[in-house]
């Protein structure tokens, strides 16, 4: 891929852009033969007695207990031998694998396989060291497994008509290739495929000297029926407290008030709903739907589009996030900034291929620099993209570091 630069405005997301650069390697990292080479000897997975580290969607204890057994652990030794160099290292984390990228300017990022969750991004800063900008929580799950939530997470869903059901890569990404070098940039390419190759998804996470990018491409199968694609990317950004945090550049954007997104990696304070009740949102048709509503294209159970007018228009170009707030912004700028005065840090988010923007703050009633000292921002869709047979959609986001 070309060196990093801020992308220009892209065509409407319903257009079919050029797919991401192809790769020569495709190494399956899970047991399902539908996602990899089946009986390929090169894709064998090692066994391990260590507890699996994975990310789980919020669920009850009964639902988690009834979940299927975890996939076999990732073969870290094989990955280290196959993809040596490029400034990338591989480290076992329970039954999972941490892919560690490091550039010569000091910037580092960590990605977890097979979940695809980016758990750490530490860009080089103006004061000569690096600073963690992502927020993650680790808790104990069923069977003693460590459950990781937060970071940079992709929630991608595909649905076909006629009762054909749906598909999502979930936590079953496979490592396809590693490219680049520590001087310029490092690319880690992930892939996933629907059963029967009805659809395929690719995700390229790239560490640049001044940014971390997540580029996505989803292709409908050549012989498949039309497919409705929905996607959102959640960036859990570490802050000192939302009371010291501001969103710059959203003035004039329309917004809808929603409940927090319950995606696979969401961090939601347990008492948030009681703390965040707002009269404007209480009776709104979107109020209790979160990403389930966002990623269904704003449609109710009867299939009719929700034609409610936006809740309002943002009148503050220096939006203070001290109060609990959860909104989806429309007609928002392609780029805006989150600034934390407490940590003297800023992160600039640029998106392409996505028309809407998700912003969530748990509010400042929680401990400074604590478990709930974060805000979530990211690109989202209110209307699914419909892909015909063989068509491809492409979207991207860039977390830029303006602190050098």
C-alpha cells in the first residue's frame, strides 16, 4: 500500500471501489475449514493447556456457559517463523496471539488474533516518549478465560434476503499477510470468509509513523444473492476523565440519541442506563436499540424505515463530554478531534466510506484515570450498503497523532 496520507473524500459507499491490494499468503488461524485451507499442513494449529484469551459480547452467565467450546490456540511459533521481520513480533497470550508492530520512531501497536481486536496503540509524542491512547479492560470469563474489551474493534454484519440468514467475521479472523518495514509503515492483513464463500472480508491494520489505520473491504460472492452490509468501528480512547475531554469540529452536524452500542468488544458501565436517562431520549424510537438499530439500517421490526427527524443539531464546536452522552451524528465532517486536557493529548479521527459517526461518553461520575475513564468514537452506518453479486465495498478509518 502507498505511504500514509489523509485520504480525499471518497465516492458514495454504494459505489464499488477498487479492492485492497491482493496478498500471496493466506494462513488460517481457526479450526473451521470454511475460513482457511482445511487440511493444509501449513495452517496446522498447536494445542495448549493455557487459558484462551478472547473477547466476548455482553451476555448472561447462562449464555456464556452454553457457548460452543473455544477454538484451538493459535500456532504462535509457526507465525513467528513464517512472518519474521517487517518489524513485527508474535507473542502467545493464553490461547491467542498478540501481533506486535514497532516502528523506528518509537510508535507501537498490538493486535490480538483471532479476534482482530487492536488492544494497544502508543504513538510517539512531542515529549520524546510514547503514550497509550487506547483503553481496554480485562476481566475473567467462563472457565477462567480472560475476556478483553475495548481497543479498536470492527463490528461487521452481512445479511441476505429470502431468509438466507446473516454472517459476521466475529472473532474468527485469520492472518493473511504482513508487509512493510520499521522505517516507513507496517501492514497486518486479516481475512475471513462466510460459509460456502458467500462473502469475504479483509481488514488491513497499518501502523504509520503518525497514524494507525484500519481499512476494510467486503466482497459479495460472485454467485450470491444481493447482500446488505452494515459496519461500525468503535475506538475506545483513554482519557483522564470525560470532564477534561472535548470533541472538536462537530458543530452543525445532526444527531440522534441512542443507547450505547452493544458490540462484541463494548465497555459499558453497569449503571450507565440509570445515570444517563435524558428526557429527550426517553421516548425516542432509537433510545433502546444501540448498534442493533444502527447496524440494521434504522429499521423497525416490520421492516419500515424509521423516518423520525434528528433529535437536534450540534451547536458547539468545542463539545464538552463531561456528561453521559451517546449519539450518532449525520452530516459530520470527515475528520474531527478528541482532545484530553488532563493527559495533554489529542487524537484525530478521519473516516472514508462511512457516512455517520458514533460518539459515546460514560460521563465523569467515575474515577479519574480509572476503568471507565474513556470515550468511544468511530464511523458507523445508518443505512446498509447493498452489494450485488461480485461487488465490493471499501471503508477506512485513520487515528492520527497530531502530538509530534
